C-alpha cells in the first residue's frame, strides 16, 4: 500500500517535503496557489480558501497537511466532518492561527510567556503600557506573519486604525531579550514526541537570517520541556516550532508557534540524521519518528534572501563550489525578488559554530560575487 | 537563469536524480516509457525510440541525459546535428551500447580486460574455447543487460541460435575471479574527473544484491587509474561505472561499463558528501564536481528485491524504524513483482563493514517480517 500525503500550500516547505517522499516511496500531492510555485513538481493549482477545491483535493490523498497556516479553520472542520485525516487537526491549528487563543491556552498550561492582555480600547492599551515601562507590543490576534500584524507602540494613539477596524487585539510586554532561540520538535498522531537541539535564530529586518545549531550555552532541557508541554497540551501533530526569547536572567519565554516545518529547522536536512521534512511526513502518517541526532556537532544555516542586485544564485554555483567546504546550497527555484527567501546554505563542523559559520559565509559571499 | 535537465528514461535512476534537482534548484524533466514510472513526478510519457518524440522533448531542456543506455544512437546523432546538448555524447555511449566496440577501444587504451575475440562461426568459437580451458563467455555485442545476452558456453553448439540469427558476437575467457568490484567516478564536460572509493559488489542470480564501500583490501589506486583512463579515453561525461573482476593474483580486469548513475553507487546518497545523482547533474551541466568523501568510514547497501511473498516494503516501516540503527530505507514507488528492484537500504558505520552490514541486514529482515 503506497501512502499519499497531501500538502496544502506550494511554497519551499512543500518543495522540501517532496524530497523525503521520493526517498521513502510515498506519493505526494500539493495544492498550490499558482502555476510557478516552488513545489510545482507535485502540484495542482487551486484556491485553499474554496471549500470545494480543498474537498476535491482531500479525496485524492490519505492525509492532509500544510505548507502554511492560512487555511480557514471552517474548511478544515468540514473536512474532519467528511472523515478526512487532517494533521495537525484544526483544534491544534487554531493556536497557530489565533494569538489570543494561543496566549490563553499557554497560560493555562503554565508555559512561561511574556505578560499579556486582551485589549479593545484606548484605556486598556494605555493602562497596560504604563504598567510595563511605557512601551509594549500590540498584535492582531489573526493574520500576522513575518512581522505583519505586529507593532511596537508607546501609546493607544499608535493603534487608532486597528481599534477603529474592530480587530481582535492582544498586547504584550516588550521583552528585554538577549537573543532568540527556537525549539523544533515533532509529535506523531500516536503521541510519540521527539526534539532536535534548541537553536539560536538571528533575525535581520524581521526576517530569519541565520540559525546556529545547537544554541551555545542554552538551557536545552528547559526549552525541550516547554516544547513537549505545548505539543502535548495543544495536541500538535507533525513538526512544531516554538520561538523563544531568552532574557537577561536566562529565562525562556514563548514568543510564537508554528505547526509545520520551519525556517529554524532547515539545517536538519544536512545536519541531522532525520530532517524536519522527513520527520513531518513520518509524524502525520503516524509512523515511528527518526533520530534527531546531528550528523556533525555543529551546523549553521544562512538564508539566501534576494539581494540588492538581481541574482537567483543559480548562476554562481561555480564561484561557490570551488571553495570545497562543507556548505550545502539549497535553492527553491524562485524568480528573483528583493528580500525574498530564495534558498539557504547549511555548513557543518565537528569543531565549532564559528567554523561552520565561516564556511557558510564564504559560500554566501561567493554566491553574491 | 534556471537550468533544465532532461532525462530519457523514467526508472529509479531518474527518480533519484529528481532529489538533487529539487535541492539545487534545477528544473528537471523526464521522458518516461509509461504513466506509472518511478520518476512520474517529473515525467511526460513518450517513446524514446521515436525521433520526433525525443526531438520535441529535447527542445524543452538545456541538456539531455539518461536513465538507461537504450536510446538508439542514430536518434542522438540527429539531436547533436540539431545542436542539442547531449551528455554523455553518442560517441561515448556507443561504448556502453556495443560490447565489441568497447573491447576494441579498451584494448587500444591498454586497459586490462579479459582475453576476448570477435566471433562469427562455429570454428571461431570452438577454437577460442579450446585455447581457454574448455569454457568461455559468449556475449551479443548489443542488447544485453542484467544477465541478458550473456551465456557461459563449452562448445559452439551452445550458440547455434545466435549464430543463425546473425547477431554480432564476442567471446571472452571465463575469468577465475575471487570477487567483483565497481569503480564509480564522474567527469564533467570540461574534463574535471573525480572518483569515489572502489566498492565490492555481490551479485545473486545475476543481480546486484549488496555493495560494500570501500572494498576491503582492494587496489584503490589501480581501480581509480583504470576508470580515469576509460573516462578520458572514451570521452565520458556524467557518472561512469566500471565493473571489475579481481583475480586470484590480485589483478583487476574490466568487465562492463555503464555511463549513468549505477546500482553500485546508491550508497553515495547517504554515505558520501556528494551523491552520484547530484554528481551526475553537476557533470552534465558542466559545473564543478563535489566532494566524494564518505560521510562515514563504511557503508553497506542492500537491494530490496521483490520477495517470494508479495510485499512493497512500505507497509513495514514500523518494523524497521523501531530498530533505531543508521539504516536509510529508499523505496522507488514500484508495484510489487518477484525479483524486481523495489528499493534499497544503506547503513553506515565508523567501525567496520561488518557493523554496517549487520545494521542493514537487521533492517532488511524487519522489512521482510
């Protein structure tokens, strides 16, 4: 019996899930938004906000999973009523789609999170701000990603438009963090759970630029425990990424969640016995999870973002490959656009993060040259 | 500029070339014989013996390469006249398609080969047999693979049918070998050449069953030298597999050639920094070749051949994955058939071939259970 995995969304995450499907002999089908998607090899084109389109797609696969978290929950609930196997379930996805629901549930579970409140008026906002040092982070409950729907504010007047639009809003303390970490793990539908080492993520202009694995001198045990409580408590299946703030006093606070393979886990393709993409397929098919051990002691990933000068990087393999370092170049087959995630580099080292980073950076510079 | 690789043939070799194409951001198109081919994700269906079909396919890609060696040379020569980039070229492929041409050319190059002769009569055959101990191997010059077109004979009367059919034939001494080796290497169109360690191949019933890398106590230098002389002398581009006999006195003799990724190199997916499939794409696109260093000191590959009891192995992942050894399972998405190459297992070890083999065997048995 060949198993068929259906992925909604045709981005690079779906593209990278095609690889383990080929290697393990699974069938794979993607519902993509456009003809020229990174996952086009396995894709049919259709609108994921149209119930009939998603229903028809679901009929052709054994399990439905996701490249992104934007599929309307009412569509997924209808699929569940139809008897479709949806992983993660809409019950869990709610917490990835709605930040208010997520904060409430994490508070119930006793997971460490920033101070927060639901707000719906100028008075609510101003009182939270004055209680938290004159500055706070305002977020729309839904619709935010990659820096959208998030605003640092110092007064309610900074949020007049969102309040006028009647958006559901939450406000959070502006955490005085020293760095950001991400804890990647996976849980299959039988409840087996497994984590990779916690990593350090470095953002530039609100976008992930670098990932260092493992995060140096981090509290790995605490990070893994937080992820396990969330995965179990929210009923997550597949890969779960927990973005964390590390504060000056070494405390970890949960920032955001993603219930799918995540940019912070791309290093696992080359740097781990089991990649996050293979693990996600195993988890949603309810197969035993694979080893999350490193293939080397250290890995550094650099995102290849569309640079100032038009460049898809594909013309520059010659420059990069003469370096003969351990860098693995991954490109997503995308047209160039400034700042776009076009691909990534992972370099490995048995010596140090600094060595892995130096190799990755040399390859990065060669691809830009 | 995105590069598009075109592969003629939709078997598991084409399937496994799709993976590095996805990872490196190349476009890939496959011309397959049937709808349900292992490479169907990237395939259109068409007859590779039909000139117009192959011509139309070639127009849509930047380079044409192969999953098998059966495309008629006159078709490829027409493509070349059309200005199509065909790698390896028909000039080189001739030596993979025609064993008489291959033996003549290897003899000219001074490469060690078994004693051989072109034969076209009972007298030719009987005289060769009596000069070589009463037994010999008769081969049709073209059309032989996986044991077809090869016959061990003791008299011309064993070959009456082939002689009557007027087939071009060659006869070779039956080499008294102690084991079989395979030397895998690759050469790009600029002439850069790179070899993996020579491996031991173990055949059962004429089909490759196991590959051990590196071959224990083998003359790696001699094997690599032979492969380099052949790759350069025959103008091979892409992956070249040289199958070798090792004789009792430690001499190496060339048995067969393949000018494409080869079963003896499947271990490179997990066991080498650069897999043979990635290297083949780099070579035919004339990009710098990647490192052929091992990811572990030892690798053992076992073929998953369709067993007596119908089993695609895909139902048995649970059995295999609870073992938690280093085995990587690869399935080709094929329907079950007795003796069919359905997939393979590669296990790695830093300790010994015996350790790698024990792991692979445990996984193999779990998939059969």
